[in-house]
C-alpha cells in the first residue's frame, strides 16, 4: 500500500528537522544579535571618546579664552565626525558654543534598532582643564565641560545592515542543516522502515515465518536490527501458536482424531469426489456412526480418568481398523465417525463395520481395569441404491446417526444400514417432540379415569388417572409420546401436571360425593428426582387432598432398577400416607428379598398374565398368593372377559380393572359414576 506524500514519515521528518534547525539557528542568531548590539554601543562610545581626546586641547583653549568662535570650530569638527551634537560649557555652566547635525528621517526598523541599542540616549562628558601654557590659578583647574551626543541613527543603520545579512545567511544555513538532517534520517531510519513495512506486507498469514524479515544493510547491531530480530522471533512463536490453534480447531484434544469441523470438511470433499465419479461403484463412500454402548456406566463406576483413557484406546482401535485414505473422527462424548472413501459396495462397508465391532470388543483392559466394550454402528452409503437423493455431509451424518439409533434400540453390539423409513421415523419423532413441548407449555392435556372395582362384590374401589393428548386433530397414544417425554425430560412437567389434576379431582369428589382413591403413574425420572416426595407433599397440602386418596403406581422395572436409591423416596411417600402400587408386576426381575423391604401396598397383575386366564393361570395365581402372604392388595388390569373376571374373583384377587369393567372415562362421566356409587352405597368405604 502506497503512503500519500503528505502523510509520509519522510515529509513529517523533513518538516520537523527544518523546524528544529530554524529554532536552534534563531536562538543562536538572537544571542549573536544581543552580543553585536552591546558591541556596537561600546564601539560608538569608544569612538566618541577617542574623538573627544583629540579635541581636548583646542576645546580647553577655547574655554580658557572664552573664544566662542574657536569653540564652534572645534565642535563643528566633532559633528562632522561621529557626533550627533556637541557643546562646550564654561565652569559655571554657561553655554559657550553648541553644534549639532541636522536630523534625518528614520525608518521604523531604524527607530527600533536605535531603541534597542541606545535606550538611555548616551552622551560623552569630558571635563576641560586649564591649558598647560596658561598661568595656574589657585582655584580648581577645571574650566569647562565638553559634552558630545552619540549619533545613534548611524550606529543603528550599521546594526541593521549586519542583522539583515546575518538573517539571510542564517536562514540559508538553517534550511540546509534541516534538509541535511532529513536526508540523514531518511537514510538511516525512514527508508529501512519502509523496507521493513514492505517485507511485512509480503508475509503469508498461513505461513508467517516463510519469509523472515531481512536486516537492512548497516543495521545489524543497532536498534533496527534488534527490532527485526525480535519481530522474526515473534513470527516464529506466532507460527507455533498458529499450528497449535489449527490443530485444536481441527483435532480432538483428547484423542487427536479429527473433530466435527474437519470431519465435515473431509466428508464434503469425499461427497464431491463421489458425485464426480463416472462409475457409480467407483465413487461410493460410506459413513459409519459409532456410539459406545453403556459408556456412561464406565464413567460413573470407574471415573472420568478411566473413561478418557478408554476413549483414547477406542480411537487407536478405530484408526487401526481402516485404511490410511479413510478418516476417523470424534464427534463428542463417546460418539465417533468413520468416513470410508472408494467403497466397492455395501458388503465392503459391512465388512469394515464388523471389523470395528470386533476390534472394540477385543478391548478388555484399560489401565488396571477390565472392561467389556461393545458399540452400536449406523452405516449410510452414498449414493443410495435406487434413490435419487444426494444428501450433503450433514444429511449423510444424520442418516448414519438414525441407523446407529436403530442399532442401539435393537440391543447394541451390531451395525445397521440406513433406510428411508428411519428418516421418516426421525422426522415424526421431531414433530412429536416439538408438539409435545408446545403442549407442555399450554397444558394441552386431559385426564381420563378408568375405574377399578372389587372383584368379589363389584363395588367401586377407585380410579386410575390416564393422560390423553390430541395433536394436530388426532389422538396420540401415550405409548408414543410418553417415551419421548421421558427422553427429553418433559415427563417431569407432565407428571407434575397429572399429579396436580388428579389430586384436585380426588379432593372435589371427596367433598361432593365421597372418598374415592385416584392412582397416578410415576415415571423413572420422577422417582429418581430427590425432590419428588417433597413435591407430592406440597401438592397434597395445596389441594387439601387426604394422602390415602392418592395412589402412586410405579412399574416393577423402575423400582428394581435401583432399589437402594429409590427406597428413601418410597419410605418418605409412605410416611405421608400415600399408597404405593407396583405396576406390571411379574414382567421384570423382582427380588423377593427387596420386595419385603419395600413400602408397597398393592401389586398390579400385568395384562399379559390376565390375557392367559383361565387357560394358563400359573403366574397370576402365584402373584395373588405372594400378595396374600405379604398382606398386599392385588389389582388385575386388562380384564376383558367374564371368564377372566370369574377366575380372578375365585382366586382371591382384590380388584379388577379393564374394558370389561369400563373404558377410561372423561372426568364428568367418572364423577357421575362416583355419584351413582355413593347414592347406591356401592362405593367401598375407606378410612384414612
């Protein structure tokens, strides 16, 4: 970039150098002028004094003889010399004679110079004594006074002539000195700086040390050489930092694998090559989305240090299982991505995926710990066979991710190829999740109530509150949206709303008709929340609900998954007076030892066992007998035939629930059922 002349350092430097030369020169000239002015004044006085000494004899004779004519001649000579005026006075002060030069007009400069040189208008006064040839008298030998005035105008003219010549010479001298200084500065400073600036402009930002600055000739040991040496050293440090930043920007700091940004770049490049390939088979590429199974358990049980070491070992295994032309990267957490270029067909991609699974499963030791590692792999091949789609890198990664989720859902330790319906399911889930979030914010749910009756007498014993949701005009099954709510954490808000509505309804029914318990399902996330028991207590207090009218149904699998963790919460709930039921009993892996310790009131027989009645009654009868031995109540759900009802009543089951009894009812219909039951005294009387 060219620097404008008016802004250049050379011009600024020249101006300052000339100004500095002029300031210094004028200071010196002013001192010279002062010294010259003093010298001119002294010389004028000396010259007049010398002239007075020459005419002292004639002047004394004229005063002795009181000869005015002689005195005038003497004074006229003085005036013609250097005096402006002269006079002789006698001893008593009487003027004997006076002569003066006619005044001439003076310019402003001459008047100023006169004022500078002769501020006090100096005169020379000389006493005249009795001539040597005259007889001596007793009185004082002084007979008169010769007074001479200095011609200041003549002296000023001479001074001005000197000053004019000195100013012209000084100006030229100062100008030459300033220009010489500017030339020296330009040679020693400005031009090297300009060379350095041009060299800096040529530096490549990608490789800053590719062109180190050269030291200008003659400046190796001075300040400029020092600056350039430090600059080159800084360039070296910058290049190292640049390389490190580039590595951090494209590499995972833990494993050293490519990160998401570099993976996307490599994947874009691979897709471009695949799209340009003339032969479809030669241009195939495969993306493998690898997710470790149960990695969180390793972190939780062995610590994050071991988890990080395991990730590094996984990265090594993945890198060793592919070709050098392939790319292995880490997306984050325990998720990895493998980009296989120039894949012949799906079989080759499947072979690599299986090799990855085998390599990871053979990893048995991490540090001092033994592990059993498996992974879920989703495979997406580009271009897709029989599809006109041409996804970008993000789309291809999403396809592989969908396939990986399918592999994980299937139990893990396997690979699954992407199919179109996976995207459809993923899009459906995203729409469902979005609608569910809006429904949670708007409280766009409703509760229906399925009655439970006494198996023997048929009297109403309570209701189970079931949530319903309509989205985009259609009813969404809880089996579809509850898992989504669990995965996203929305189940906490939904569960709180269900609890509030159920308690509000139970309180209203108790006040208007009579006490009827209402059961509410509790999710795994709710039970794991340390504040869940406190929330239940607050809801009961807020609505004035007697605790025995609230029953919490928890699936057997949820409780048994971590009994020790859930037991304090269950004990707090039991202490509140809330009833606790184990839902879907018999479908999990119950421990009878733990079952005796749990503060449980009810066992619910799963509908899968009720469906087998009366032809395969073994499990149902066992659950009923177990509940009787443990002094627990039993509820059979999913009762749909009279034969099932009769068998359950004969077997000693306490309560029944199912379509044979009633489908889930809206709140108004359920309340009507409660009102009818209490009007006929058919509701089972309860005590707190």
